[in-house]
C-alpha cells in the first residue's frame, strides 16, 4: 500500500458512507501530502490538527477535497492554494 500503515487513512478510505473516492499522493521535501476527493454537496471549509497531522477540506465543482499531511499548516495551505489554481 502506497500510504503505508496509516490506520487513520485506512479508516477514512473504508468509511461506509464512502461512494467513490480518489487519493492522490504528493511529496514536499521529506513529507507526504495525501489529497482525497469524492463527489458531494457543498460544505464549509474546515481545518484541524489531529495526531500531528494537518487536515484541510474544501468544496469545489461538486466535489469535496481533503488534504492530509504532517507539513505545518502554512506549507499545507500553500500547497492547497497552488492545487486550487489549476
């Protein structure tokens, strides 16, 4: 498994309410950024820290996005900003 033994990620991907989900993996220096997306209704943007990981979510074009990484909040938000420009 590309994500390694990450129980939090495995639980997230196997949730019973999960229809179809895509996971993209990016690297920044020695850090991994997991970007998850699936169809869903508009939702509020959210930001939280859990077990040393930054989690950021946002809606766009009928999709829900979640970025998860051990990067600091500023660097993860910079990645999200660049991703959303494309």
